[in-house]
C-alpha cells in the first residue's frame, strides 16, 4: 500500500524512529495481527527470526519446493503485513512455497524501528539477511508498493527473479487531490468510515466497499502508528545492477499513485523490465486482484526456475 498517505513523517528517537506512537499501540497492533493469522484456515507456520535490524516476523505456507524450484517471498507495502496478505497467499500457496516477511519499521510482527538515514540500503541489507535465515534455496521476491522498492534494494545472490507490484522506487508517486482530501481526515480524525473512504480512493472505480478487516486495520494504523513517506526513486546505478536478474513490474489500470502511463515507461527505461497491467484494479492489487496477481507470479516463477 502506498506510503504517500504518510503526511507527518517519523519522530526521531536517537538514531532510529519507531512506527508506533507508544508501547500500548505496538501491543494492540501485534495482537490484531496475531489474531488474524491464528484464525487463518490454512496450514502455516508463524515464527520470528532475529536479524541485525531486530526481530522479523515470518509466515510460511505451501508445499515444499522441489529441487531447484524457487519459493516466493512476499514483501508487503507501507502499513501492510502478513496478516493483510492472506487471501492472496492462499491462492499462491496452492502451487508453491510462500514466505511472508513483515517489513521492519512498518506495523506488524517485525521490529517497529526504522532508520532515519540511508533507508533503502538498510532495507536491502535486511532482505539479504532475512532470506539467509528463512529460505534455503532460490527465491522470487514479490514486493508490493514499498515492498517493491525493498525487493529492488537487495542484491541477495539467491534472488532469481523479482515481481514488483505497484512498486515504489522506479518513479515518483503521484498524490491526486481527491486522495489527499481523504488522507488528511483519516490521519486527524480516525474512524472506520474514513479509512474505508481512503481505501476506495486507492482502488479502481466501481469496486465498492473495501473488505471490512482492511478498513478496521487502517483505522488501527491511524490511531496507533506514524505512517511513513514513500521512498524516492532508486539510483540508476543500482537499478542497472538489478538488470542481471529478470524482473516483472505490474500495475493496476486505475492506480492513482503509479498509473501505467508513468510506471510502464519507467520500468522499461530504468530497469529493462517486462511490464504488465491488470484491468479493473487500482493500487490495492493484493486485495483487488489476488487471482490475477497469483497467476502472473506463478507464470513468472515457471519462467525463471520451474
């Protein structure tokens, strides 16, 4: 989910900032996420690993990969985490091992701390270390929004492909006036109704009301968290290095932050990536088009490693 909602930025606490407003806020967010995952009707393992950045929350599901077959590692976007990705993962895990890593510095089951300088380099190092501890073989990293930029920031040798969904890091995000007008009330006077209104602005027109758990989650985020700003475009020198590994960039036709007319040329020019568009979807690809996203990811995985 796009971090362009993050008006206000982070409070500094020494060299690191926390996504949470206080300790009680972190407990409430964590309890919500743990409850959602515990109620998931799919066989899975939830655990934590410790990296140099702190604790990382991990959810694993799906069949064991065959020899040489890549697993999928999912990196959620801003204000998102494993507990919000379960419908998509349920579809992807029918054919493939899926590992969800909660991003540090985002509300969820990883550490709430994030750096105030060199953020994308920090995230890139985190991905490399987290993959070492959680996935034994080759991986295709799938990142949504901020997660897409994080996927591109890592040069982990076991990454054999990347799928960037409505991904930050390739070009600057747009913030339409109508979306900004929904963001300010959501932050200043949080409610489930205002959260739903904001989510409708991110989705494709005519999608109707967002899922109730997503609106409830965004209400929780507005009350308890300091949302962050989108990262600037990644340096061209870094993106040139990433050309060595196949990348698929995907956009929703009606994405208000990263419309295809902007994201497509940037993906091809700056990354040499294949570009696909999902019709009838906006920025919330994981919720609006789980079947279509899963099909694209599976097709890509077959192409890069079986």
